[in-house]
């Protein structure tokens, strides 16, 4: 599969966010949250806190019982959200609340797309809620390309993932079909905080940027403002996930929004200053 000419509506919004960040000589900041966690009301507060404290885009997770890419922190949040009765429409309601302020990219597994009426219905609902794109960890290139086509035709940017183990022509093929941005997985394994940014990251990002016509954002393992600043020196975007979900989990009742917002504010400041003096 190759991507078609031009941009669709979702990609245009995503690229505009990256372009605004780049015009300010900084990387775009994209925090992740799990829809419906710690509960539906507080997850909405988290989304608003992200938008108000420096997020350029938001990655919004749709809870799923068997998420292959997610480590224990995000997996536990998904389980709790599902146990509390969170459904797709609940997550899309959160999307609708903040998508007017920042582009929202849904993190979703294929079961959630194909369940019910199918991919076309999912795409239509997502677009009505204002979503700009989707990340589908269990939809590798070459597997059921009809899903990718339906979502793209509906106006959603389908964002692919590239891992350190994605090599050679396979990496180039993935970059060629990317819409919105390429999500670079910083290290092998599932999501989760790491003690340091991998030494190979710059080499990996440089290679993906060479092959891609869209921005390159890095996620997995970014657990502090200092980590975010380091990644911001080499990538177009910085994605923070497990750390924020952990903060939400450990916050006092009713405080998840303010707690995650405070961290995002610190991370945004670190990212904003990361390229000072960097050529």
C-alpha cells in the first residue's frame, strides 16, 4: 500500500500542530491518557488539563482487555476503566470535549474498530467526535489494509509505529504509508517508564526522518521532564504515557486533573527550552 496524494482533514490538523511547535523552535508535546481512568469524570478533567497546560496534541487511549503494546501501568488502567463500564462512546465524548482545542489521536486496538458495525461506523463516530487520527498497535503493514483505507478515506490520519527492530525496507515501507506522523518506539518491549533515554535513539530517529515525509514523534519510556527534553532535541514530537497514567492512579480522589496538569506544565517547559543552543 502507498499513501494517496495530499492530506486528509485529520492529517492537516496534526501537521499544523507540529508546524506550530517547530515555528517556536521546539518539539510538539503529546501526552497520553486512558479514557475512563481513574473514572469518566476525572479522565475528562485530565484531558482538559493537558489542553490547558501545554499539550500540542493528545493521545487518547480506548480501553481494551488485552493490549499487546501496553505495560502494566496502562494495562491496569484499561482494566479498571472497563470494569467501571467505560465504552467507546464514553471515550469519544472526552475526545469531543477537547478536540476543538488540540488534535486528538486515538490509541485503539483492532477489536474496538471491528466490533459492532465495523470499521466504517467506528471511523464515522471518531470523526464526529473530532478525532484527527488513530494509532493501531496490532495493525501491522500488510494486514487487512481495508481497515487503513476506510479510516483514511473518512479523514483520519492512520499513524504507524516503527520500533528499533523494524529494519531495512520494512522501515522504509512503513514510513511511506504514514499519515500525520511516525510513532517511533524508543525501545523494545511494552510501554513503561525507563531509567534513561536509549543511546541509540538519535540514530533511529535520524534514519526514520530520512525515510519519512511526515514528522517523527518518540514514545515509550519517557518518564520525566528531563527525558522529554532529551528526546525533544532529536525528534519532532515527544509522547509521554505511563508516567502520566501512574500520576493519575496515585492522585487523591478528584485531583488527577491537577496532578497530571502540573506534570505536563513542567514537561512543556522542559521541551520548550530543550533546543536552546542546539543546532
